[in-house]
C-alpha cells in the first residue's frame, strides 16, 4: 500500500458508511502481510508527532486497535513493513524517542554524474528517444553547475517528460536537442532569464513570427515585419506646422451659418 501527503488520522481507523452500513479498512489493515509506504512524511495535514503517536503501540506490540462506530474497540494484527520516506531532516520532524522506534534508517544520497547519466539513459530508452551523452554534459554544465543545483534521481525522468511535451506542442521530433533541453530545464528549474539566454518576451515574438512564416508558406499570407507590433499602429502626433495648416482648413462662418455645436460637455 502507498499513501502520501493526503494521509489523515481518520484514514488510520475504520471508516463507517451509514448508507451502505459497511466499513472501509484503514491502510495498515490493507497492508497486512505486505508493505505500507508513507511518502512525503512530514507534509501531511496532521503533525508528524500525532501520526507516529497513532502507531506507537502497533510498532512495539505488533497489534493495532480499531474502533467501531458504536465505540467498541477490538484488536487486529499489525503485520506489515512500515516505511517512511521524506526529504526533510528527520530530527526536525520527531524527537529521539520516536526515532528509536523506527529501527532502520537508510539515507538515499543524490546521484553522482555517472549515476545521473545512467538514469537519463534509461529514461530515454523507455521513451524511445536517442540518447546523447554530450547533451547530459551540457545540462550539467549549463544548469547544475551554473545555478548551482543538486542533482536528484527524479530529474532525468521529469526533464525527459518536459522535453516530450514541448516537442509535441511545437510539432517537432522528440530528441535531445539543445533547444528542447533548454525549454525543459528553464521550465523545470525555474531558471530566470539572463543576458545569455535573452528575454522570454522576445523568444515568444520569434515563435509568433515563425508561425506566420509557416502560414505564409502554406496559405500565401504575407507576414508582418518583426518590427511591426501585433496591434494596429497608432498614428503619430501631428507636427506643429501641420497642426497650423489643419487649423486653416476649418471653414469660416458664412452669412446665416452658425458654428457646429461643441462635442465637449459644459
């Protein structure tokens, strides 16, 4: 069984449905004889101390007590391997007394460069994308070393997913090109624009202009100039000499003629 940040204390006890008159078993009962993984430990809506308090007796006695909707309690075996996974500091979540009850602690470090390349290669093979080792070196130098950023084992999978999504959106072939890798890394790592990469607004303008060029080739539509804005240009203000000339064009009032009414409110 697997659960994460959505776990609540109510889900660790019997949940009675009055309409069907049936009970929903808690996670630890469903995981009896197997493994129960609590992912993102410390990010639940319930405090880590309260969550572990619920399992003090089951962890020590291997027996859990459940409660019926009538208030009656009864014991059930607690025969599952309980695993807590977190990227937070365990000593900041619970005190030493709680950590003693979790007998085995396994630290999973960040992958080194060689391990990262192997994971990236497997992700590319799984998605049928040709793997290029030089592109991974480019990602490491341009992002991990420049930002700087610690490499995680989940990064290759997520970056390849971003790359595939960008290629699908642009109508391109999914491959480890510099363009697609930059798109994926900038989005995933929230890399802010700098002079080396340019302004995102200018990049979007380039993309729009490229789309218009493609439309011209297909439909013979004349594209606008890059310097021309998308909106219709607003005429510039008249020069002073032109405004004087325009004032002379106003017809004088003839006999029996009155000036046109003013459009301004009084």
